[in-house]
C-alpha cells in the first residue's frame, strides 16, 4: 500500500472521471449508533464534459462487446473502511465553519483493449468511484458497492487499483482546505480492512514552509 503526497497531483486527473453505474447503499456507521452525527452521504463531484463524452463512448463499446447476460450481472466490491485522522487545527477549523469532509475512493484498471482514446490519454480506465461525506464522524464505510460484470470482464487484471483521498466538503469555501495522505493500493489489499488517512489544513503547510525557508 503506497502513501503519496501531494494529493492534488493525481486528484486533478481523477476529478475528470465520470461516475460509473453502481449501487451504493451506505450505512450510517459501523457501530449501531444511527445518530445524525454519524451520517454518511454519497456525493458527486463535478465532471469534465469532454472526458464525460469520451468515457461514455468507450463504456458503450465495452458494453456492446459483452454478451447481454453478462451486462445484467453485478459484481460486489469487497467492503472496506477509511478512518480519517486530522490535525487539531483542521478539526477546529472544520467545526467553526460548519464544514464537512469528503472521503473519496476511485477504482481503476488496465483494459484488455488498450486502443481506446480514454486509455491512451490516462493509461487506465475507470471501474467506479464513490464519495462519502462526513460531518462529525471520521469513519467512512464503503460497502454494498456493485459494478457491472461487463466492466470487470473488460479488465486485463481483476485485481484493480483503489485510490483513496480526503478533501473538505467546500461548504464554507469553494476551495479545498485540507491536505491529506493519498492512498494507492489494490482491491485485494484493502478489501475487508480499515485504512487510516491523515490530514491537516493546507495553511498549516504554508506555516511550515515559512519556518523552513
């Protein structure tokens, strides 16, 4: 499991992706506490029109090449959890501004057919992506996720990549205010486990830079 910084280098490419059809029935929390403080909400981030168009064409080709029965089947993605640990300054800022955090998980892989423009541009194709929005809780549960079997069958390797990151919910500001770990791993490694993502305010990095410089 690799831990990379900064988040934004790969997040920029990931933000161009389009949410693939998937079914996400989320739990409020692993514990049996169903209070509003632990509620998780699935959200969608903005998409790029050009990437959206390109990906839809590629996805259509994938689906048309699979047989009818295969397209109707859904495959479950193994459940996993993401625990977010933020600095005291970040927690204070989020509380004061009434800000949420978004835990993102992007799934991607290498297709059997590498001739598509989408693959040639990015070097991979998207399997699915999910966003969980947390207000007070710091534990995101990714469960009951399913993808079309046709998408999985289109991959050269079934052990696809999973990238996890954390950003602010952009309620109080149009810009992300968090700098967090970027976790890059495989579904075989993350499935059935809990990973920890640490983060702090971006402005805390500015303070560190001013001290070191």
